[in-house]
C-alpha cells in the first residue's frame, strides 16, 4: 500500500477569505505579530498499488480531473511509504 | 519571519464525509485501487517573530483557542524558516 499526500492550495493572487478571516479572528483573540494566514486543503489517499511511480501518476491525474481547479489552484504531491 | 504549518485533521473514528465523497467521486471517474481518502486542513501562518520556539508556542495556543476542536481534531505543527 502507498499513501499519497496531495496538497491543494490557492494560487498567488487569488483571494483566500478563509485565511483572511482566521487572521482577523486570531488578531481579535489577542495574538500579536501575525503577518499572514493562508489555508489549503490536504488529501491523504491510500492506494493499493505498491509502486510509488504509479501512485504519483495516478495522483496527478486525480488532481487534474477532480481535486484541483487549474484556474485557481496549485497542487503538490508527495508519496509516502 | 517564521512560517508555521499547522495541519488539523479529524481524529480516528470521526467520520470524514468530504473524504468519503472524494473517494466515491474518484471511483466513479474510473480510478481503481483506492483504499481510502482522508481530508484535512492546512494553515500556513507567517509570524513576525524570528524565534522558532516562540512560534511553536504561539501556534499551539492558536490551535487550542481557534483552529482545532479538541473533541474531533488532532493537530500537528511544524515550524519552517
């Protein structure tokens, strides 16, 4: 079994209202010295294949077809054992 | 400046409807050999402090007070340069 971590984040320049709201909420709670908060989504996918290359290829296709929107998202894939 | 990555994920045993739906959608798209899909949330927090220990301590307090719900969430914090 191979575990794949797929991180889907907003491209630079795309507004991140969730991150902005977390930033404001943390400031209201009294946290000082915050510069920025960004949020992103993580998918942990377990595949039955044992080949890391196959897993990487499959995960890339999953991102292209479902997990990420190429207009606003970047993604990165890392294959764990 | 220190960047902190906070990963907030559901505890084991807590149902993850988003992960389940992604799992189903990927299966419907024809992906084979999927065992499980889990989702989690990632916060990238930029702090003006330069001390990694302070950053770690602040991030833990942020998780306790805002980012994570201790009933259903586990979290992990990693401090980047």
